[in-house]
């Protein structure tokens, strides 16, 4: 019998939903890059479209795990020595956490988890785990690669349009009884013709490029490995050999690369100063890619025209975090990858990973971040160390 410690975000403030806005979610075939959707064995413990990412939803795992004789602890209480997470950590064989409400698995916490063998990220991005410490402790780290790529790509497109068209302030004017058209449009532009560039054109970055292509925007990208020539030709992509070349060339910069030591603080004062005046920055990747106060300065000085982000540090962000109130921001709490549609996929993938782990079947390479004491599978490609 294993103890599975699962950290999820709290329930809605109004309580767990008795019903939903829609009766079902569309059935999706396999992912665009050909990767298979999660295929857990046996029935799911939830109905796709239900809110399973929060504590009462339990990722639909309770029945399935308890039937197999395992113990499931679910909590949102994750910070500090008195937290439920720290209380149960010493007896946990498996920890499950989500990037939206990350249970930071630091080296100190790993040292207090002698039984821990598997850390699952229910979603994408395992930077909340100290990967080196996990590798040294023989812990396998796995995530549900692909599960919410389109969810995030759609969020990026929404943020691009929201910033460029000045949607959020205009909406606020409409709901507060106003009608000053000039207030709405004094910062509103058409996206058409603007140059868009993504730093990182992996699963999500490429999905963003594909979705923006019909808007007639010249598309740019940079990353260490160049995309296939056919993909560049199909989308009319301009490749830049480095970040600074891309940043100077475009009106909208999108961050879609993982956080690891070499990418932390990538957007600092020096980088902002190389952006075009009036450019926009979108960040659904990780908060620490951007220096907290540098973006505030860039917005307040008017050097950049807007910042829309979905990711913060720490999470949850403190109420006085300056990104909540800085000018021209289109921030969301970390939600891009946890739509009800995404939850169904990453919960199914989490179950698949658990089944492989308990059955002694190899976890697919696509899902692996750390295994056998080193970066493995997707982790070896994504985290920049190999
Ligand atoms: P992928 O691994 O598919 O793509 C990441 C891309 O980043 C790769 O193509 C890689 O290319 C590129 N990259 C890595 N390092 C650098 C670098 N130093 N400079 C430029 N490019 C770099 O990951 P995904 O697209 O699936 O996810 C990307 C990130 O999005 C995740 O790591 C996560 O942090 C975030 N995310 C956010 C979510 C949300 O809800 N907001 C949900 C899901 C993910 P190369 O190796 O050639 O450099």
C-alpha cells in the first residue's frame, strides 16, 4: 500500500459546483504533434468536464486508488512547517502537485521525505521540484507532457488580442457605466501587420504560431534547435539565432520556454531596454523568467505598452505583488493550463503515470523529467542541461 499525497488548489469560494456551464467537453483526437492522448487503463474516476483540479475534485483519483489499496491524502495547505503537506511528506511514497498551486519540493523537503519515490506534476513544467535534489534522492519526476498545450496557446492568443486591442480597460468601462470611447481607444491598435516573436517554439510556442498565422502577422521565433525547414516555410517563420535579435525585431514578444537556472531572470532591465518602444510582452511560461521589478519599471516608464502574464513567483502571489496593480497589465492568476478541458487530460495522464508506477511498467519517455538519478525523456530535452 502506498501513500499518495496530492496538493491541489482550493475549492471555489462559492463551494464545489453542483452543475456546469456546459454539459460536456469536445472529444479531441491525439495531440497535433502526433503524441497520444493519455490512455489510463480502466475507467476514469471522473466525468470529463468536471472541476477535478481543486481539493474536492481530487483529480478523480480517490476511488481508483483506494480500490487498489492505496491511501490518498488531498490538501491545499502547502506552505510552511505546520502545513498538511509537510505533515504527510515523511510518509508519502508519491507526491502529486500542479504548477497552478505548486507544492515546492525543495532539497530540504526532499530530505524529509525518505519514502518518496515519485513526484508527479499534474500539468506541464516541473520547475517547482528541485530536479537535482530529486535525482540525487532517486526520485522519479514525471509530468503530463502535451496535456494543456492548446489550452495555453489559446490563452496566449487571447492575451495578445486583449493587450493590443485594449480589451480589459474597455470592458471595465462598460461594466462600470462609462461610455467614453476615446478612453477605450486611445491605446487600441489592430494586430494585423504587427511582428510577433516567440522565445521557445516547442509544443506550446508552435501551437501559438499556428494560431496567429491567420491574423496576418509576420511570425518570428528563436530557440536553440531550429524547426524543420518545412515548418518554417509553412508558417513563413523568421528564425533568430538569439533572444536579443528577436526582441529587437518584433512588436510582441512571447515567452514559451521552460524555467531553469540559465533562463531565470532572462527579462531584466537590460533586455527590456532592447525591446521596441511600445512593444508588448506575454508570459504564460514561468514568472521567474522575468525580473519582478524590471517589468514594472518598463511599464511605468512607457517603454513597453503592456504585459500579460499567467505565471508568478511565488504562487499564490501575495496580495501586494506589484504585478497585480502595475499599469497596462493583463495578468491572470495561473489558470491558462487548467481549463476544465485541460483538467480532464492531465488527470487522465496522472492516473496513467500512477498505474505505470504501481504496475512496474516503464513511464513513457514523453512524461519523464527525472529518472534513474538524472534528467530523462522530456526532462533531458526541456531543462537545458543536456
Ligand atoms: P516544450 O519543451 O515543448 O518547449 C519548450 C521550448 O523552449 C523548446 O522548443 C526549447 O527549444 C525552447 N527553449 C528551451 N530553452 C531555451 C532557451 N534558453 N532559449 C530559447 N528557447 C529555449 O515545452 P512546452 O511548450 O510544452 O511548455 C513550455 C513551458 O510552458 C513549460 O516549461 C511551462 O513552464 C509552461 N507552461 C505553462 C502553463 C500555464 O498554465 N501557464 C501550462 C503548461 C506549460 P530548444 O531546446 O531548441 O531551445
